[in-house]
C-alpha cells in the first residue's frame, strides 16, 4: 500500500471476515500492518475505513465487523470512534457508560461471530 492512501474496502472486509471465522480480534495497528499500511497516520486511515464499513454493515443489516478491532489502551474494547459511529447510525444508545459500552461491544462480537459461522441461521 502506498503511504497515505485510503484503505480499500474489499481487503479490509476480507481481513475482518477471516478474523471473524477464526473468532479473533485484532488491534488497529495490527490491522493496519495486515493490510500493508505502515506509514504514519495509519491508525487514522484504519479508523476511517472501519467507519465506512460500519455504514455499509448497518445499511446491509449486518453486525458491525469493526467490533473485531480493539484499541490497545481501551481494555479490550474498540476505540471511542466505534461507539460514536454506532450511535450516529442509531445502533447504540447515547450517552453510553462503560458498562453499556462493554455490553454493546460483547453483543456485536457475538453477532459477528455467529454471522461468520452461520451459527445464528435457522
């Protein structure tokens, strides 16, 4: 990936789908590296790409695959932008305290894993 270029949506979605099938989470920095972006500003580019994917997932009625990406300093949760975007999309209540954020994230992860494995299909 060329320095400073936006992250392409298809490789991002494929990487997250692979993680979901493996029932794994990843940090923003690890995801950037996985996508070949090691240039300065990579976390911002990953965050912007994840927010765009959240819009697509919400539009398509899918669980938020961005829930698989965790902040290094967020105690096992995504960064604040994940929750703000989920609120903007009408998927998450506002204001959100720490317990409600953790529960929303856990619910999203469960749905992402079910969607990836077909476990939620009837």
